[in-house]
C-alpha cells in the first residue's frame, strides 16, 4: 500500500532529535527553526517529558471518557493558572482543526445562529467548518459551501460592526497572530473593539491560538497583548510537544450540556500526561519569558539585515518578508546550512523554533542565514 501523496516532502529522514536539533539517517545535524510546524514547544525529547510519558504508558495509556480521568482535572487546573484563565472550562480533542470545529459548533449551540465570520487570509484547519472559515478557496469542497461564512478585511472594525449589526452572526473566529497568512499581528485596538462589538451583539468571539498560543508569542496567548478575554480560545500544536492533543478554553457563560460535544480519544491519559509535562517544563524553565527575550534578540538582529524587506511577529513566531520568492534561499539554508525553516506563501520565511531556544543557537542561526544571504 502507498501513502496517499498529498504532501510535498524534503528528501530528509530524521531519526533522532534533541532540544533544538534534529539528526537524519546519515547522522547530519540540523538546527530546527521550524519546530515541526510550531509544534515543538519545550524542545525535542525533553527528559522530563519522556519520563512522564513512559511512566504513564506503563500504568494506563488510554481509556475512553466513560470513566473518571483525574489527569484531565489536574491538567485543567495547571492550564488555568499558566494561561490566566482559571475560571474557564477545558474540553480536549486531538487536532487544531477539531478544536476549531468544536468551538464553532459550541458557539452555534449557544446562540442558535449559523453565520460564521472570519478574516481575509485566515487559516483554521481542514474539517468542514474549520476549512470553510479558512480563506483559501482551493481547500473548499462543494459540500462545505452551504456553511454561511463572511470574510472581512483584517483590522477593519467598521466592516465588523456592519456585519454583526443584525445580530445574526453566530461566531467570529480570528487567529491570535495570523500564521499561514504571513505572520500578521493584529492591531491591539482592533482586537479590543472586536471583543466589544461581539459582546454587544451576543456574537461568540473565538480566538484561534493554535499556532500563536502556548507561549510562542512571548505571552501565554498572543491576544493577551491586547488585554481581551475571548469567549472561546482554541489550542493545539505546542500543547503536547508532538503528542496529538488539542482543546478549547471555554468562558463561564457557556453551560455544559451532556451529548452536545463528544470525542473518543480526546483527553485520554497519555494526552493529559503529555500536556501536563509540557506545562511543568514551561514553568520550570520560564519558556514564555524565554520566547519573549530570545525572540526580541533575534528580531533585532534580523532587522539589521538589508536583504529583508520586513521582519514581523512576536516572540518566537517570526516572519521575514522578502522582495523575491524565498524558496531558493530556503532550500540552500536547508541543504547547505542544515537549518529547518518554514515559509508562508511565496515571499515570507516563517521561523517557529522550540521555545527553549538559547541566544547562542539564535546566533548560530543568524550566522548560517547571513552566509546564505551574502553568497
Ligand atoms: C492557526 C491554525 N489553526 C488551525 C490549524 C489546524 O491544526 P491541525 O493541522 O492540527 O488540524 C493550524 C495548523 O497549522 C493553524 O496554524
């Protein structure tokens, strides 16, 4: 049987990884400035994470949500404290798209409305509602087109006011920082006004922190730079450091109703152990502060490079916009300098290293990047 060929892949086979480094079959060492697409938060193969996962697996790895799983409460309590949302509830699923799908559903259960609002260049995942609020038409299938969706211009509060005026929109979904859209940070004033208009019109505000959350921006959540409190926050990626786990933080105004949401795998023992280990390491090693500090250093240094048109982002979620397509540079960086990076669109590099990145490794990246830019 062949693997269904929907991904282009690099001709590299990683077999081992540690911290911010990856090693391929031939033993070549790579610097990981991609984090497996913003997933690696505490670093590859962290000993504390390995120990917790191994210990849990030796006791019980999985049982369904038909039994008591106190690890879910332990994780919820830790997450509430770490994120600044101790009064919210947690619901766990398995992937980013699934978290957004559940958030959009919960909004509709809550206010009985069906229309969804999202923003130009948004990416929210590949399940039906999540893909419908993703502003990439080639990902849509005809069967999702019945889901009524409006895409609004970024940072345009008048357009939001006009669209929500009739009080028939169920939810507005927005990324904490747009990732696939090109590392675009929202204007804090816009987020504050958006939050107010949503609450005035009883529209549910969902902030997708799947890529920008979990410390990546230098705060636990990127929307905390604007001081807003969304109705639902979705999380995934960095939450499990590679174990597939996601979830939503749900404001107290939502009442849990048996049967409205469900999941077989969500919140299982091993997923909780992964999520708890990640939070423990983040706290012990001050990784949110580290992302802010190392990210600021990296961005300051990158701004000195004349070849880069614009450096944008927050913390360790950094976009580098170039005048020309970046693929040739990215390939050279990977194959000649052995550095993994991401791109968005054709002209923007995306840097998403593990949050444990040190200044030394940031310096090593700058050294290798300059070699490519200057030759
Ligand atoms: C902002 C955002 N939302 C949702 C998703 C979808 O996550 P997943 O691929 O885990 O379904 C992604 C993935 O890249 C993302 O960046």
